[in-house]
C-alpha cells in the first residue's frame, strides 16, 4: 500500500468539450468549493479544453486527451494546434514549479455507450487498486476497466499524476445533461475524495478481497468499403450490451442489406464503448475486454 | 381528398448535419435507387446541408431549417451565411423552372428525445391527414404531431412543398447510427411512398376513422440564472417520458441542489422533445402539446 500523504487532488472536466456531465459538475464545484473540500488535502478544479467547451465540440484541432505523452509535452515546437498548447498549460498547472504536484487526478467523461459507471484507474499501483476496491464496495454497480498504456508513454491527461482515475458515465448523448449520470458522477467524486481522506488519516481498513476487472484487449472497427464509408452498424442485439459476454458467433454488426455479421473471435469477450459517437472517426465500433478476478491482499 | 396526381417526391436528409440516421438512409437510396422507385411518380433524393454533414455539425453558420420562409428565400441580399445560400439552392432544386415542382417532401430527422417514430405533417391538408391515417394504420406506434406554423410563413424546409412530412426518430445521440431507428425510418419512408403510389392509382380505401394527434402549445426553457447558465436539469421522472401525460404539480426539473421544480400549468399536457441536445441553445427544454382525437371522414 502506498504510504505517502496525498497533498493535492484535481477534479478535471471538459477534456472533451461536448461531454457536459463533468463540465456541469465542475462548474457546480467552482461555485460551491466547500462540496469538495476535505481536511487532509487541497482540491483543485479545472476545465480542460476551454475553447472546445465554448464551441460545444469534442475538440478544436485534435483530441486533447491524446496530447499528454512525455515526448509531446517536452517538444516545444509542437504548438501548432490549440490542444497541443493547452496540454502544455495544463501540465504546468498540475505540476507547478513553486508548489507540490497534483497527486491525484479525477478526470470526468461521458459516453454514448451504455457503460453505466466505469472507473479507468490511472495505473495498477496499490493505491489505485485500493481506490477501485473502495468504490466497488460503496457502489457494487461500478465497473473497473484497465486501459492499454500507462505511465509517461500514455497520451492521456490522467497520466500527469500517479494516482486517480477517469470516470466514464453513460449512455448520454453529447451536449446533453441527464440527471441520473450527473448524480452518479457526483457520487463517485465524493467517494474518491473520501477514500483519499481516509487514506491520509490512516483510516482505511483493507481486507483481502476479489475485484472484478475488465482488461482492454483490442478495438474493432465497423465494416467499411474502400472509400471508408460504413457498410454496417452495430447489431440491434449488441446495442447497449456493454459489459455483457460476447461469444464466438454472436451477432456483432448488421449490414445495410440486412445481413448479420457475427463475432469471429475464439473466446468470450466483454465489449465496452459500443457505438460511442466520438469513436467513429477513430475507427472504433467497440473495444473488447477480458473479464478477470483480481485478488487484493491486505498488507 | 386531394385528387391531383403526385408527380415528384423528394426524400431529404441532412438538413441537420449531425443527424446521421436519415443521412445514412439517403446515401443507401442513392446507391440503390430502385428501393424508392414507384411506377406512378419520380423520387428524388437530396442531402441538404452538405458542409454541415461533412463537418458532422448541426449547421455551419445557422440552423438551415429556419431559412425557408418565403420572405428570406426571396431576399437576394440574404446570402452572408452558408445556410441562407444553400436554402436558395435547395428551393431552386425542388421548384425548378424547367420541370414540375416537387409535390411531396419527406424530411428525415432524429432526436435525442425519446420520441419513437413521430410524423410532423406538412399541413392539415386532407392528403396529409390521409397519409397520417395510413401510417397509423400500418404502424400503430407512430405518433402524429402538428407544429405551429404552416405555409409560406414557415421557415422549415418541409414548407417548400404542399404535401409530406418530417420524420423524427429517437432517442439517438447526434453522430450515432442505431440500427433500430434506421429500420424505423426506412419503414416509414417506404410506407409513405406506398401511400403516394396508392393515391396516384386510386387504390386508397378511406374509411371514417379517429386519429390521435398532438398539437404543439408552447415550449419551456430550463431554469437559468441571470448569466444564462442552467440552474436545473430535466427531472429524472420526466426524462424519456415523451408523449406521457404531465399533470399540474408533476416533477419537471431538478436543481443542482436537489430541489424539485414542478409543472405549474393548469391542465394536463404531453411533452415532446424532452432534453433534445440541439434545443439547449434555442432555450427549449421541452415542447408541450395537447392530445386530441381528430375525426377523419370518408368523402
């Protein structure tokens, strides 16, 4: 278990400017900062992609959440796009020269996929696994998903601090506020702040436990023609079925002429981000994960 | 009953460039035009806001579907915005000088509101009411909704022809293809083409019937502060409840601090377009309608 004290936590939203859930919440926290104050650490708030929020777009020039690799941040010639410039500003805010770095980033996102409440921890550090375990204990419907890349190679904003997570809630359209996802996100932010506070106070009682986690395997694109035009859409039987088992032979896509395209894999997988609006341009129809039980041992 | 023959029908999509359902379908029809051919009339297809479709935005400069009033179309100095120019091009395409005008417009839209399959007929002309009756008989789940303005005062694209309708399907996020709404829209397009064909062939057997219709009363904005920032969101009990009765005192909004704001009207209404993404900027949280029975008499 990580034993140092957490000094600074950042609650961040608007990395994607049309994901309103987190943006609305961060504005609420900025108006009522006492909501996210805890006695043992400082909590900052940050709206990340200011121009994209103003324009109600995911981004202006490029996806901000792919601009945070160590290599890109240290490349002082990489300033042509608004997002590359803003990434450097954000990195300087979270790792200031005259104050301690931010230790924990809580990065708020939403998705058009039916992913309920999902946590993407920043890494598999024991502190982060303890956080996932704590959230799962508080809210059994929370799912924990591990991405592919961690650390300084990662281009994601969350990689600017060693601890914390991305919160994804859905399904909610871009540019829409849904009371349910607002409540879920706020609940999770408070639970994470409580976890950090309990950690700092030495009040965490960790018991050995099993944590269900989903590990990203790969992404799957839509069937396309030579010109890149979609030839099929998500099969109705798969739509909204995030985290449900997808077995070899199960329906995956439906072509314009009504033919079913089945999953050709050899083992059962668990798709997430099914039909996420922002991922069409990334050539991602869904992301496949494998489901695992992680044994957490009390130290 | 309108007795003239229909010569030309236009199936139009992409009036809003991020409403993918209709756009995908019109591209399909353009690749396989035999799908929408009928023996008694010509069927055209049109993608309306080309630049917005390319950019995956609702519009570039302004909402194209507010640019079709007779006054604006005839104002040759109104050409500053892309949409004002494109509206004039579209009007010229649908009312060409060297060919018959388009008689019927089928204008395909989608919404983030849970409106299922909704038809907004172009007017209350008997031909259009007969079409609504025909669609309701084919698909009892179809709802018929009447707007506020008709004829040459209307700024809507559908007002360019005397007959036809807007098809709204939802809930589906902007920039997302959902197989279910694709199937529903395609089904309705075919049914309308069949209705026109049967009309032209004199094969329509109209019997007296009662048609349930929803008449638009007014719109309701979100509660906002002096700066225009949202102070409340759609109440969870109202979210996705389009076409369900909203009674005086029923929950309508939920404030950031958790207070319920109730409906202050004096009679029961039937809200539609609840939490439509594109309507936040129009200051519309929902549109209230009244439910009526319309008696259609066979002539």
